[in-house]
C-alpha cells in the first residue's frame, strides 16, 4: 500500500471489511449458541427435577441441605439507638422491656432492684401527679394481691373452721358490746316470763 490515504486496490479493502463482518457474525453466533445451550441445559435440568431423574441424586440432596435457610432475625434494638423524646418512644421501649421481663427467669429481688433504679433515675423528670399515679398503681397491685391471698385462705378452710370462726365472732361481739347475742334457751325463757307477767 502507498503511504497516501488513497486505496490502490478496492478489493483489498472489501475483503478486509468482509472478514470483519464475518468475525462479528461469528462472535454473535457463538454468543447466541452459548445462550441457547444454557437455556436448553436449564430446561433439561427442570425436566429432570420434575421427573425426579438426576445424574447424582445424592449431590442434589446435599445441595438442598447445604442451602442456607432464611433465618428469622430478631430486630435488635439497642438502648443507645432508642431515643426517649416522645410518648411513643417511651411506650415502645416499655413494651420491649415488658416482654423481656415476662420471659425472664430473674427473681423478685432482681426485678425490684431494676424497677427501683428506673424510678430513682426518672424521679427528677416526673411531676408530682405522675409520681402519685405510679404510687396508686402500685398500691392497687398490692391490695389486689392481698385480696387474692385472703380469698385463697378462706377457700382453703374446712367447713368446721368456718363455723368456729362464726362462733368466735359472736364471742368477740359479746366481749365488746356486752351480752347482746341471745342463746335460744335464754330467749324462750324471757318470752315465757313476759307472757306470764301479763296474766
């Protein structure tokens, strides 16, 4: 070829261009063939899976066992990441802690200490009416527990013990107010005496 930009032989130029076109076509056809082979292989694998035919069943069983099962991840909330700027934030944290407390195996002393620390830390933030509300709620809990214990104790008593406690009540009334309770014999004699006095 000459050093100039002119082409001496047009056939050389056409041949070079045709070769480039053939190379591009060949590259495209090999890509298409590779894709077709993958699709065909996937289809054959799907058919084999459907018919439960496989080259190596053990290998497939191992693959399914080795697949990582999706783990149920518990949303982890750290105390540092939980702001306490609103009522909703405080309620959310309170519900989380309440759930943990219900599930915990800590004894009463540990939970009492936990609650004491929280109350002491929040004392400066609480108003007087809020402290009274907390106090009333605690007092209601205590009174409900005492009622349950009393009812359980009464239900445990035998019928004879209940009769004895009634008699003890009458004795206590007599001691405090004098002899106000009447025995049946005393009442009948007084009525008879009054009746006889009228005649």
